[in-house]
C-alpha cells in the first residue's frame, strides 16, 4: 500500500495519529528513545504499560493492533513503519520480525485481559 501512494511519509505520519492513536501512543510513549535506559527488556516495557495504563487504554491498543498488524505484515519495510510511529525499538536483532513482535505484544494484552476477567 505504501509504495502506491504519493507522499507516503506524510500519509503514514498522518495515519499513525488519526487511524491508530493507541498504537502511536504506545509505540512512541513506551518505546521512545530512552526506553532502554528505563527498562531491561521489551517485555518489561509491555509489563509497565499493563501496570500503568487503565483498562480502556489497554483495550483500545488491543483493538487497534488487530487492524495494524496486517498492515505491518503487508509492508515492504516494517522497520521504517515502526520509525514513522516514533518507535525506537527494532525486534530484528533479537530474532523477531516486526509483525511477530507485535503479535507477541497482542498475545500479552489478551492474556492480561483474560486474567483480569477471571478475577473480576
């Protein structure tokens, strides 16, 4: 999709705020340029998100990831897509694809949701 659109950088920059505000907030807020100073691993970042944010924010991220992950899988340059969402983490050096990493996060969100539902 990105290669067929003129001025795709502007379109993706706009899309990240408008179509995927929860994804943008998560990636830019939790995986910012200082994430590695604050956390020992990406899993710690996700755990912090799950601890710090209200259920509505977590649910919004999970719903948006359902739509966002297929776009990542269809992207010619998923790392650039993460960068356009102001994310400073790249999973490739850790043996994961961008899509696989986001799917892992989605699974963590769903697991958290299921645990919360079982205790409510």
